[in-house]
């Protein structure tokens, strides 16, 4: 396991530097509590501080989570942060709730290693086992729900991924030194409602207006609705359906996600997918430091601090939208995606005029005929591409898994008919959340680079690794008419 430099960490703690929020945690020997580096409590002396890379590691050392800075809300790590890919992928899946229903052996099998190798890799890199990390994430979500919602304690337990209320109560008592009900009594009263609200913290800055604008132009009619201040969508996940609304918090660097109670049992994956949709685990200072070395990008980065790469809540939905966007305008692709949702989607009982449709599953679209899909107004070749992706996903030969090794997924996608380099890189950039994807052949990117050919644009972008997707966003937003894709 790589060690943290205590002197650097302590200086960051003294400065309460947001760029280190979630990068490390500090355990304070005199209180037995661990905190985020941005905690507003009085800074302890350096000889009383021990630094940990993860909350789970601090908990393993016997520290309890601070009730003031709330470590459970700290942003996480980006996919290319300096941890081995196996560990990064395992962490992503665990944080999305994989071990809530499955075993370590099943997770290891998915990752192509033995369970022993996975345990050893995580212990060596993070200082905790897969089970300890999973327990830490469940308890973190439970603590958040107890403090911020009116869900009954039993429902909090199940919403956090616990299979037993007794096990939840016991583990919570051990970890926090008090029962769950005591934490609920200590928090502010939250009236019951049709929904619950999750707070999703990020490292500032975040260009919220540009993020919403990008999503607004690509919102699928009936499935998504984006106003000047909020994002709404319907959700089908883990056999549950519902809706959610995301707004920006007014007084802190966080988004507030209002989620229908029908999705309470899948909160962990919902929260994970929202973090990727809005790119909340990015480290903007690190990205800016790299891109600003380029004379062309330096001014763009300064003009748009905190620009993020919009991800995808649903990878299949995003991939369909990308294929529909081939060789047509953004508005044209939006119109086609709305027709597809209306034709093959399912209605959802929603408290809003829109959205009211669930996007069709891969299985539903795979069962359609080429004529049915082409009738939406598509060329026959485009219809065949959509069906090829849907059938490959439904049949298991393609997995658009945002936690998977990205290169094999890109290669499998590229092998399908009608899927070229632009689509593969755009899907990798958004659906697979790969920060180094770069659609070099995109007309907008080439235009922003002064009319370079695709090969020359790709060569120009080598200096921007591993953040080429962020460079692409800056180039798109530099155009007077916004991003072309």
C-alpha cells in the first residue's frame, strides 16, 4: 500500500483545501474521530493526526466518523487516479452495491481473478478487505439517511444494502458507539414525503450551468427533462422504477438529488450513477493543472473552471442516443430518441407533466424488427446498428459496464456493424466514464482546432492525456454554437 506523506496531508488539513477532500481522511487520537480535510472543527496538533486513504481504513483503525464534516459525503476518486485498475474497478462495483446481493467470489469472477487475489490486492492497495469496504459504504449511506431523511430505521437498513436489521443495528452500534435510533434523535426532524433527498458532495469548482446546458440539448423527450436549474428523469434499476430530480445546493459544494421512495431499495446504485452522470468525483485542480500547460487550452480552462464531462445514468440509453446522433444534428438526434422512447418505452406514473416514460431496455429493443426501428425515420443501416447493440447486450456478448476494463468494451463495440471510431470514443467518454476518450474525428473538435484532420487532431491531443475527454468538452464549449455532439 502506498503511504501518504504526513507533512503534505497536515498542510492540506491546515488550509482546509477542497482539492484534497476525499483524497485522504485524518484520524484524531484525542477524540477517536476521523474527519475530511475540509472539516471546520479546530485543527488538532500534527502529533495527534494519522492519515488514511479511505474512510474504511480509518474505521478499521478504530476511528468513528465525524458528525460535523460527515465523511460519508466526501467525493470519491476518478477512474484514472493512481490505483491499479483491478482495485479501482472493484471499488467502483462495491460502491455501486455489488456485494449487497452477491459474494466476493462472484465479484472476483466478474473481474477475472480469484477471490484470494482480489482480497490481497485490495488489502495491499487500500488497507482494507472487500467486505470491510462494503460495510463502510453501507454504514455511510445509512448514516446519511438517518440524518437527512425520515425513513424508518428498518427501511434505512435495507436501503443501505443490509439484509438484516439485527446485523445493521449491531454493526452500527460497534462502528459509531450508539444505536441508529440515537443518531436519528440527534438529527433535525424531517417530515415524511413522497421522496427522500440525498446530498452528493463534490470538489469545487463545478460549472453547473454548462453541465445542465449540455444535458438539456440532449435530453430524451419523455425520459428526461432539463430546465434552467434542475435535471429530472425516470429510472428503471434493479427491478425498481421511479423518478428523480437533481438540483444544485445553494450554500455548499453539493448537488441535492430528490429520489422517489419507490427507488429506496436501490439507493446505492442510484447514487453511484448520479455521481458519474454529473462527474462529481473529478479533481478539477488536477485536470486543470494538466490542460493549462497547453497554450490553446489554457484560456479555455480559465474561462470555464470546473467544467465536467457529462456521463450517463444508463449506459444503453446513452449508447442508443450516440448512434442516433451519427451524421445528424443534436436536435435531430433528440427528436429521433424521443420517437424511440415513445414507440418502445413504457409509461411511468409520475407526479410531473414530464418525464413520464421509461426508456426501453436492451431486451425490448432487441425483440423489435428492423422495419419497426427504421419506421422512426432512420436509415436501414442505422436501424441495424441499434439492433446489433441491443441484441449484443441482451445476449451477453457486449457489456456496457462503466466499471469494466474500457479497452475490451471499446473493441467489442467497434466490431458491431455501423459503429465507428467517433461513436466508440463518444460512448467511452460518456457511458463508460473514461476520462481519456477522445473522438478525434468529431467535426466540432476539428473546427475548434482550426480545421485539423482527424489524425492531426489525435496527435495534437496526445499532450492532454489522461484527460482528453475534458479537453474535448473545452473545445466543444469554445464554439459559439456550443458542442456539436
